C-alpha cells in the first residue's frame, strides 16, 4: 500500500505562488504580485509572459484545453473549453496561449440569467481574469478563475460583487486602523471557513427516484421507523465505503489547494460534513464551489450520489453551510480577536459593535442572502437557525457590553469602571461560553459563525452582504471619529451609543422556542419566513443606497438580481410540482392500483373458499387505498390547476407569491396522502426506493 505524501501533492494542480516563482522571470513575478496585492493593472507583455509559463506548466500536466472558469448567477460554475492548438501552416499545429486569451474571454452570455440587464439577442459577455485566485487544473483542463460581465459592463456573476465588497471593507477598515495609529497594515481582508454538509446515498437508488434526479430532493416519502432519534450517527464511526470516499475526496481537494481539514458524520443518517481551514473570502468561495463539484464526481466513482439540497428528506435533518467569517490584516492581525492592551481592546470593541450595528440595521439583507426555495424547508426547523436574524455573543461578552453601556463595574476586573481605550478589557478567551447552535449569527471567540446558509448555496451572496454592511458601519464610525476633537472621548461615546441603540439584536437564548418568536416581534426584529418575503429587500431604498454608495451593485444590477431570484423561486416550484404530478400519474397511482387489484383477487379467492371467512384486512385495505387513490388523483389535478394559474401571472413578484400561496400548499396536500399510501402498500409493490432504502444503504 502506497503512502500518500500530502505536502508533496498539496497544490500540485495549482499555478500558485511557488510555481510562479519557479517559472516566471523575476520582474514578471514582481509585476504580477503588484497586481494581486494592490490591484494594479497588468501590462499585456507581462500577461503574455505569464500565459506562456502557465501554458507550459499545463501541458506538462497533460492539458490540451483551457477555460475561463466563472460563477454566473445560476449559483454554480460555468466553463467553455478552448484547445491550445493553433495551425502552423504546414498541416501541423502549435500549442499556443496568449496573454490576451489569459486576460479576457468572450463566452456567449445569452442563456445565462441576467434579470433584464440585456435582451436575449444580445449574446456577448466577457470573462476577465481574476489574478487574486490561482489558476488550476481540473480534468486535464487549465481553469482560469474569472469575473463575468455584460457587454456594457454590468456584473453577471457572483465573483465581481464579492471582490467589490472586499475592496469596500478594506477601504473603510484602513480608515479605522489609521485612527488607532496603525500604519503598518496596508490591506484588510475578510476570511471565511465554510463548513459543508451533504448526504451520500446509493447511486442506483438515486437513479430510481425521479424527484431526486430532477429536483435534488424527495417530493414524496414516508418517514422510516427509525430516523435520527437515537442520535447515534453524529460523530459516529465512519462506514468503510464513506471513509473511502472521504479519503479520495481529500486527495482530490488537496491537489487543488483546498485546505480540507475536518470530516465527520452529521446528525442525520447518511449525512456528513467537511470543514476547511480559513482562507480569504474570494478564494474560500472558489474553493467551496470546487468542493461541491468534486464531491459529486468522487461520489459517482464510489457508486454513490452526493446530495447537496438543503432538505432532501422530509422529517430528517437538512444540510446547511456554516460561514465562519472574520476580518484580518496583511500583517496577521485578526481584528475580531480581543487583545491585551487598552488600544487593542478599544479597536476590537469598535469592530465588534460595528458588526452588531450592521446585523441589526441590515437583518433583511442577511436573510435575503440565504433565501432559496430549498432553504425555506430548513430554516426554522429544529435543525437550523430560525428565519429571524439575531446575534449570540455569549454571557461574558454580553455582560461586558452591558457594563460598557451603563458605565457599571465589571465584577471580573476588580470592580473597575470600563472605559474604552483606558482600562484593559478582561482577557477574553476564544471559548469563554458554550456555542449556541440555534443562533443564526454567533460570535465564537475571534470570528462570527453565520449559520443560515443553505448547503447548495454559493457563499458569495452572504459574504457580499457581510462585507458591505460592515464597511458601511466602519465608514460611519470613521466619519465621526476622524473629525472628533478628542478621539478617546468620542470613541467611548460611540461604542456606548452603538450598544444602546442596537442591543435588541443580541440574544443568547433558545432560538427554536415560540417565546423567542414573540420576543423578537416585541423587539421589532424581522421574521421573513420565505424567500418571497426576503427577496424584496434588494429593492429597499436604504439597501439600494448602501450598495451603490460602496460600488457593490448598480441599481440596475440590484433589479436584475431581484428578477432572477423571484424567477428562480417560481421555476423551482414549477419543476417540483410538475415532477410530483408526473410521478403520481405514471408511477404511484398505477402501482397502487395494481396492488389493490391483487388484494381484491385475494379477497375474492378467500370468499370463494369460505363465504363466512373474515376478510376485513383485505377489504379495509382495498377500501382505504381506493379512497386515497381517488383523493390523490383529484389532488394532482388541483395541483396542475394551481401551477397553470400561477404560471399565467406576468409580474415576477406576483407570480412567485402565487407559487408560494397556491402551488406549495397543493404540493403539501398531495404529498400527505401519497406518503400515507406508501405506509399501506406492499414494499414490493411501491414503485420507488423508500427512505429506509435511501438513508441506510450506504
């Protein structure tokens, strides 16, 4: 058995800094680093040199093609492959790759979502190299991470706004650091470690479920006798087949430079989790997209299918993605880590209350950033945070904030009155309090864990919002403090004022209870239960002002994302509803009717043998299933009517609301009766794998 040399293979398929230093002339390398670190423009001659080295490296790894790898507003990645070949004139070919091809591509943009940013006949779109994210090799193709924009320059992707938001936060955070006398830091970055949850099921069983194949989740399925109630799967011993998958997955990810670190069984049977080490938000987003793609490919190799839907099984815990977010400097300082000196304490508190203020003022945007039809099934269940956005800071830090606001003694520091920047904040350990898994946004020592993301989501949307709203609050703080005659007094007053005005967002209790829902309403917190409730936040005037002020989105780009999100909601429910109708008419009703016929024949045979024989089992079962079949037939017909009426609505918002209020309830009624039918039908007669088959057969 060969031993895997992880340091040797790590990043072996990435054109990373080590490779660039080896293969690029010194001046070219320095020029490229200036572009990466300072956003300087790259001369075409430099790009040509980089492209040549990149091509040679790719050819040595067996590549024949290159692609601009981008992230359109579908939520997944896209790529168009071009070969390196170029005619030599004598019938042979050369392998060429120019700086122009590296820097810019021109994929047909006509079939990607644009939300009205361009007409269908306007096909031209552009991809532009993002040198801050390393090129890599996937499936013998050189993949170049790029942004994607329209002919007129509007962002048509997830990466462009993310890069803009990172730059906005960098600008405002540097203003704050300069006020504290920090001149060493030249760049501030947000960092993310996204924990990825997923299900693994048998591939052959997956292929037998039309709902899984077409929608990613089971639209029908009765709960099995045993679910997750024994709590024996979480952190349990990993099955050999799953362990082999995880080992293979790790190797593939490590080759691509993805810092896959932790793996374990999750709460639900067949559910698992992978967590990486933190990296800057742009790279973390790219790596998470790669992780989801590679998970599916590796699972196929192992005879399994990887489900990334937020709620693939009704009544079984769904899958989320925990977005561990922090703010760091290029000098290695975590700005959300309390320090030992007075000024470090003050700086930490200022960034902390900036985030508190941001989350309170822009609850709607944070909820919107994780809104999807799949996540609607998960949020609010006792497996994920509620749809109400709140923040957990723990008892000790909460007490410190209360004391600061009120000017009261803090008992753990010898009754000292806490004054920002003068007395030392008590040393605050990373794990001073227990975690709160019911909190959507929890402080965990030196970072915030945003727990509301759905497992299939791109993490870009949530981090665009986090970066932008924090940048806005830092901007307001800098405006106040830069003109203050006494910085220390102004800082003290600002922290106290912010805590007082925004402490309503802080909640350390159980977010699952009805009492919290009532308490949140009294506090004036939003409860945006569905995607259709949340998406309009994009067009709120205060949010348009926020995004346009910091150059994250134009107003047209915001309208396009609103249109796309509403259309996606309607399209998703339309596909799910039509799939349900198809399964009922072509599989479920015919199968149940055949089973009823068998029972009827058995009943008649028994009666023929003995007219007085008690055959109430067959009679009752035939009667109940026959009635259910009639009900299901009518309900499927009613669902079709609901779909047709919703689809007829021309306004995207009205249409999405129609799908939510007409189609979704009809789907739930149909599912209820079909699931009941499953419990009454012979397993051999039921036309598809059951939940017990799916979650216990790996």
